[in-house]
C-alpha cells in the first residue's frame, strides 16, 4: 500500500502548498486593500463635503451681492483645483446655470447629465440640506448642495433655490490603493514560487514522468488495447509496479481476443434481433427466474420511451403499466412462473414522457425439469389500432343511433350497409335491407319515377338533394329531405353512393302552423281595426236614433222607421262584436270561476238551441283547476261550437262536452307552435257529424269563411271562438276528417291567484238624472261622438266640460273653479291616451271618478289598476241610456264613500 500512495502524495504536495500560500497572500492583500479603500472613501467624503460647503458659501455671497459672473468663476476655479468629474450649478427647475463646460450651460440637467437624479435634487431644494453619498459599486462620490439663486435683503430664506451637483471619481485613488497593497506581497510570493517550482522539477524527473507513463499505458489497456507495455528501469518501487503491469497486459491481450470473437457473434445476433423488432415494431423481453434479471430489446425501450438499460427487474417493469392494470399483470405473471401458463393480453402502459398507450403482450414460459426457468415474450404498441377501433365503434354508434336514414349502395344499386332508422322507415330489419336493390326496397314504380335519374347523376360525380313524399310501411305517408352523394375509390371513380334521408314531416307541419298563426294574426289586426272604426260610426247612428225617438210622439209613423234603423244598427254592432272577439279586442270582465259550474249553467240553454234530436253528453272532470276569464265568453265558445256541431249532424247524433286537467309538455308544444308548456284546463266539444276536409281545416278560423249555404251563417262563429281563446292566453286544437266527426280541444290556462271583484256594481238599466248639479269632464277626439254624448248627458242634467284632445282637457280642468266629479274619456287618442290623462288629472283632483270608453277593448287599458281600483269601462257602440246608467253607477260609488259633490 505504501508503494501506491507515495507517488501520488509526492505529485500533489508541492501544488497543494503553493495553492494554500497563494490563497493566504490573496486574502491578506484583499483585506488590507479594503481597509485602505474604506479609509480613503471616508476621507474623500469629508473632503468633498467641506469643499462643496465652502464653494456653496462663496457662491451664496456672490449671488447675494449680485455677482453672478463671479459665482460662475468660483465654480470653474474649484473644478480645476480639485478632481471633480462633474461640477455644475442648477436653477430651481433643474436647468444648468454654471458649469465647467460651456455647452452644458442653459440645458436641462436630467437630459444632459446621465448621473443626475431628479428626486435627490428636489429633496435637497425642499429640505435645504446637502445630500452626499459614497457609491462603492461605481467608485465615486455624488453630492447635492442647496444653492441660493436670489435673496432679498429682508429674506431669511432665498426666494429661489437651486443646487450644486458634483461627481467625485475615486477610481484612480482606488487603483493606487491596490498597488500599494500588492507590491510587498508580490515580492514574497515570487520567492516562494521559485522554491516550489525547483522542488516540482525534481519530482517530475524521478516520479511524475514514470507514473504518467504507467497511467497512460493503463488507460490504453482500459480503452481496448491489450498488450500495451511500460518501460520503467531500475530497482525501485516504480520498476516493480511496471513489471507487474506488463505481465497483466500480456494476459489481458489473450483473453481480449477470445472475448472479442464471442462478442462479435453476440453483436450480430442482437443487431439482427433489433433490426427485426424495428421492422415489425415489436419489442422482445426475457426474464431469468433464477437470477431475477429482466432484459429488454432496444425496440421495447423505444416503445416505452425509456433510456436503454434502465429496466433490470420485474418491479421496474411493473411501474410501466397503468395502475389499474398492474394487479392483472402481476397475477398472470405469477401463474406463468408457478404453473408455466402462457398468456396473450392487451393492457395499458405509460411511457417515459407520461403518455397513456396500449400494448399487446405475449408470454411463453421456458421449462426445464418441469419447472419454469425463463419467461420470454413480445411487446407491441397497438395504440393506433385501439384508437381506430374506438373511432370505428363511435362512427357505428353515431350512424346506428342517428334519427336520419343512412344507407350505402354500390353501382348496381345494391345496399351494402344501413342504419336502424333507414331500415325502420322501410318496415324491415337491417339484415332484410342489406343485399337488396334500391328498386326492391322502394318499389319499381317509385324508383323509376323519382329515384333512378337522381342516383345516376350522383354516380356521375354530382351531389344531389331533393324533397318529396314517401309512403313508409311503418309510418305511412311522410315527407323526406334526401341527399345523395358519391363515394369514390383510389382511382377517383364513384364506387357507389350514400343516401341520407331526414323526415321533415313535422317540420313542414310546424311551418304550416306558423304560417296559419301569422295569417290569423294579420286577419285579426285587420278585423279589429275595421270594427273599431265601424263602432264609432254605429255609436253616432244609434245615439242620434235614440235622441230622435225621444223627441217624436210614439204615434207618429216616423217612429217605426227609426226603430227599424236602430234594429239594423244593433245587428251591425253585434257583427262588430264578433269581429272584435276574433281580433281579441272585445271587452271582458274576467273573474275566477269553476269551468264545470259555468258549463252546467248553460247546458239547458244549449240543449234547447241544438234540438232534441241531438244528445248532449256531459263529462265533467274531477278536481278541476280554476280558470280566470269572462263567463260570457264560455257561453260564446260553447254556443258557437254546439251550433256548428248541430249543423254538421244529419238527423240524429251526439255532442260530447268534456273537461279535464292537463299539463302540456315541451314535446307537445314543439308540434303545436301556438301552445306554451304549463298547466291547463281542457274543454272538449266532440260531435259525430260529417266532419271537414283539409281545405276547410286550413281556413277554419278565417272571418266570413263558412261551408254552410248562403244565409245560414255569417262565418264568424269559429273566428270568435279562436279570438276568445287567444285573448285568454289559451290554445285550440281541432281534429276532423270527412265522415269522421270533429273534436275541438280548447286549453285554458290554470289560474292560481285570487282576484278582486269590480268596485263598481252594475246599476239597473233604467235612466237616471244628475244629482246636485254634478260636473263631468268629457274627452273624445271624434267630433260626432263628442256632440252626441254632450247632448245625451246635458239632457239628463249633467254639467259638461267638453274637450277634443287630452291637452285641452288638462287646460279646462285647470281653469275650472269648481270640483269635477267624473272623467269620461276615450282610451286611445293621439299624443296622450286616456290612462295617462287620468293620472295627470288625479294628481290635482284626487277624488275624481273615472269612466273609460273605447271602440277597442277593456284590455286597451292594459289590465292595470289606477289608484288601486279597477276602472269602469263601456264598449262602443252603446245606447245613450246604457251610458247614462253607467255614469250614474260610477257616480253612485262616489256617494257611497260619503263624499259631498259641489
């Protein structure tokens, strides 16, 4: 052991001593230089502070005496006498007043002095204190001294304050400091180095060279050059080591050549195995049960993304597999070792980069004396295959579960594949469809008439779309949208075509419903507008007829003519009410009611109306929900529907009236666009009459449309029913066919909130006169109606303030000195409606009673409440005595509140 350590220590000791000495000298010199530098910096800071304080005092005196030029000379002289790198005087704005360089005078310090700091400059000016700092990193001293630029005789502080700015460079001083510190130390170091180098030269000649030669030969042997010999002569320890090395080298050369032949054969075998694995992308592995050693081929490492040679045991390999699959892998490997059972599995694994992939692993045990000694197998990445299989399953699921009809045909029109929707539409199973021609599936006539020409265009490379009817064995007559597009082979020629069909029957029905709804809405708007204008004319006619009847003797012959005119006018008014009902603009008095009770009250009247030959079957629903609507509207609905049923029944028949609670879901509303999902009370009227055809059903609710003979109907009955249902936010559905009867189903929204009763109870229709000279503000934009109502009310003793516009009404109310008891106003007027006028007037006349009138509807008031109460309403046209009764009832409510009129 001694002979091995001596050369090494001999080589390292001189260099070690030299390195320690150099480190100690460097540390000593650095510490001494730092001390000198710190002392010099402190003295320099004191010098700069005193020097600039002196310069500040000198320049302050010059400024105070007005000797500005001399102040500049003082600064220049001080810069020359000292070692300032920068010395300038700046005014209060930071602009240079004095400097050693003339090109700096009059310029902004922040832009032309890189070392200048505006924040320190401002702080020195504000505090009037100097700021002197030593900056070790830059080896300099920066100083800011306040400087009086102007001072009055009576001022304690100058009115304008600038600053002296100086940079004192210490670089040269520090260089001299280092020179003084190193000079004595370098002399000592040189002597020591000379002595050490002499010692190293001696050791090199007798120790280092032989050792290096021996090391070089040993390295050559280690690098695969056996037979390398050393040449060390003498009888010393190094010579003995050299002779032993030469003997070892000769023996290694013989063994190396033998191993080289074996290694070459093994290398060729491994290269062939790796090349085969790379070509087939299949890795190999082997586990020796006796040594517990695991070997992988290069391809296995590549597949797993692990550096070659890192996996050497079963535990290492186990970590490669997905955590959820490790238990299964462990179990089948144990059976292979214990029972010699091979396996072939697919499992997940995680690569070195963290990717999750799939592998196909095969294991074949190797047996000796009935025991397993080795496991060999293959390892193949099948991720892409698994993904393709999964994508194929997804495509198959999408195609099979699609509601669209999909099928694949070849050039001979033979079906190669189909999905469930297509097979179901043909009334067959998928197995029954595949293998048959398109003509067999849809019929020869239909194929030749509607399909062949389009399919042939598709096979020529064109994408074809069309829509048309299709008689499905499963669903009957349907309407389908069909797309036909070719699929091509590698030669670009169409190999066949794909048929994609979508059932659009329900879409067309919904579109028809939407068009019908829009048509009815437009007709309703037209009917409502016509009825409103007609009502105004009828009001003038009826009013003047009543005035004329009151003015003539009952015995006069003219009276009979007036009565005939009134009868015709009232008949016309009834027609306008039906039009308003269709347009959803008739006046209503909604209240919460039990539909069963309302229907039962009218059954006897309906029975008399339709006659004894027709049986009425009444089927009331149990626990029926409440609805909110005008009871008279229920009467109108049942009367019109039952009269229609009567006219559709020849001789004897049956009309069934039924009620029930129903909940409409989104699926129902998707098929009936005029419906909204929710709870409803259903009123059904069913008859067994002759029914209606498609043309009649498409125009069923149009005003004045009727299938009855001339003079037997106005064509407004079902239009009125439609308008009433829509006005109450309901929906109506009809089912009918020739000789199949008719079912009307009316859905009225369920009502849950309680309602208040009208605050004005109807008075008797008897005429009444004014009491205590009551005053009425009348507002009507139609001059004829305004004149008529004025005459009628004045005849019964009322005082009137008449206005044709809301603005005029407000002016009259403001000018009237007495109290106004009632506002009688039209609802719809230009610029301002009746509701807004009422609010304006009630702000100044809080006890004012209100009575609205309109040719439209009570709904024109918007369903709102004014001052917390429901507003009385009278529909145009009206009789003058009905108006008088309504006015009297409204004013009587005022009397009930114990208010005293003017």
